[in-house]
C-alpha cells in the first residue's frame, strides 16, 4: 500500500493586510485578515524547493525516484519546471521529473498519479512539490483572497506515516475560474452560478462516493482538508456533506494565508497532519473541473516527522508589507522608473549548464586529505594544497553565520539596500551571498543564517536562480 512518508510546507515571510488593499482602492467591500505574499525574488519554483526541503528533512535522497511539480503558475510556458526543482534539491540525474499544471487540481492530480505509480511498483518514492503565486486583478476580490504558498508530500512504499486507503476522482467541464494563455489575471464567473452549478454540485457527491467506497460515515473522519475558495462556501459544503464545521473541517487558512489554489488542499493536509495522531482518519479533497478525494489513516510513524516547519512554524514567522504600492512593485503591476545603471550582461546558457551542480544545487567539495569544505569545486585544496582529492559536499543543510557584511545603497535594488554577506559554514567553507528577508538594522556579524533558493533576475526570457541567505526563519 502507498502512503505518505513525509510532509513539508512553505509560507512566504511577507504578509499584506487586506484592509491595506481596501484602503488603496477605497471602492471594495472590506475583508478581514491578511494574505501571504511571495517576495520579489520568489515564485512557484523557489517556493516548491523550500517546501520540498522541509519535506526531505532526514530523508535519504536515494529513496526518491520521481519528482512531480504541480502549479498553475509555473514561470515557464514551455520548459519543464520540475527539472529545476530536482536540480536545486540535488536529486539523482535518473529521477523522473514531471510537471502537472493547468488545473486547480494539479496538486491532488499529482498525488493520485504518485499513489498509482507506487502501488503499481514503478516507483518507490515520489516527491510532490506544489506551489502557487496566482494573481487576482487589482481592485477585485480575488486580489484580496489569493495568497501564495507551497506544500510537499513524499509518497512511498516504506516508512509510511499515513496510509492512503482509497481515492475517488470525477471530472466536470465547467468555467468557474480560468486563465487563458493571454491572461495575466485569473478570470471568474458569477458567484451564485459558480457555487450552485459548480462546487456544491460536484464536491459533496464525490465526498459521499468516497465515504461509501471505504465503508465510512462522515462521523468517522477526524479532519477533512477540503479545498474551497472561501470559508463561507466551505461551511455550506461541509454541512451538506454531514461534517461538523467546527470540529471536523480543517482551517482553510483564508484569514492568515489566503486561497493558494492547487497548493491549498495539500497545505491543509499538512496542517491536519501536524495535529494528528495514530488512528486518525483524514480526508483530502481537491476541486477544479472536477474533484479528487483521498481517504487516509494516520499510523504510529507520524510522530517521527513532527519536526517539520510545516504550516504552524511558518505562520509564527511573518513581516507585514508596509503598503499596497510595495506589493504592486513586487508583482510588476505598474511600470516604474528604471535605475540609471548599465543593462545586465548577456546570459550564457552554456555557463548555466556547465555550472548546474555547484550553481543550482549549491554543491561544493570536501578535501579528503584535510577535511576542509570548499566552494566552488576546484582541483587544488586551499588549505593543504592536495590535488584532485575531493568528495562532493552539500552546503544547503549546513549551519552558518555571517562573518562580515555590507549594505549597498547605490546598487539597483527592488528592496534597498542591497545586503551582501560573507557567510562562514560551521564545518568550514565561506560563500558570498545576497541577503534577503532581513531588516537591515538587525544584521550583524555572528548572526546565524540559512540558505534559500531564490530568483536572481529575469533577462532574455530566462529565469535565473541561485541561492541567497536569510535570517533563520523558524
């Protein structure tokens, strides 16, 4: 039987107050709460990497033979994103990578495919990383409700913490929310039609089908992680399905994160796993042109993976955006004066290919003679001068502190000043990073930091990624 062996999540550090958005337009109905906002150097790929790294805590990478990336907001329309995620994670080159997109059920579609692959014996470990950065049109309720976030689960045939006991899927061709290849913002139809002819017509019957298939009643479910565009509709559907809205429905994260699209069912599932115990019956439900329902039972193995950052620890760490214009700037929704600086040099595709291992995965080397880690990889040890006597070394999970830093107020930056930090790793090695998600006044030498996979720039239609350092988040 296939099951979940590990889980992880990622919520951006930054939040935007919904009253702040309403104040900017002064023409919208006020909605309480806040939404999570990906930083200017984050997208669905970088957040998928962050969630996957959380999921892979203590996991042997050799046990993973497939990576599924799920999102409706991949930075590329024609280029695989899963290969970038796998490369950043340092997975084996023979890992099968697949993109799932085009649907709000991308995350649960990927989960269904992973379960089928493991149960069929064609895979032993499938890592699913799902992330979204959807845009609602300015001065609209979707701008208020959409949030950014990511989740990851590892489906395996061993070390199972959650047995996936059954699933049901149905499709329905229906235009409730959509985004064509010519749209920047998500489009949607009239609310009552969407509710009555779409969501309430599909989700409750599919959930009932899954319960009947597994000889269960609504009362048997401990927590149900059910996608819904807003809490009100979730409450209506929960009542129709026979669930106690207060006790059995998992918090949809609307007030603290927002609607994260295809990532939401998996993020809610992660939140439910954080509070679960052996024997709990869980349900995960995805919706979008149909419905996916999974029925699960928690095992004793759940206690071994409760050290993830998951949802709770990311919610505990946040920083508010100062105003709506900062959000507009980060999302590129308004053209602003470009800094008077020389243009970025031409991007070398051969150089990106050549430097993939040490650039994308932050892999260096460790001298076998003196044990000194070094970055980037080289032939001669900087300490003992031994030649060609190295082994691979992964810097991404190592503890590190700032040796020295500088704030550059003249460099072109969307979040000035530009902070450059020389970072010393605990076991040895020093790397120069841009530092982000920091308060410049709080940066100091000796400060503990961690590395984070981020965008460097977008130029000549290429998204260029590398690693930056941040204050330790949780």
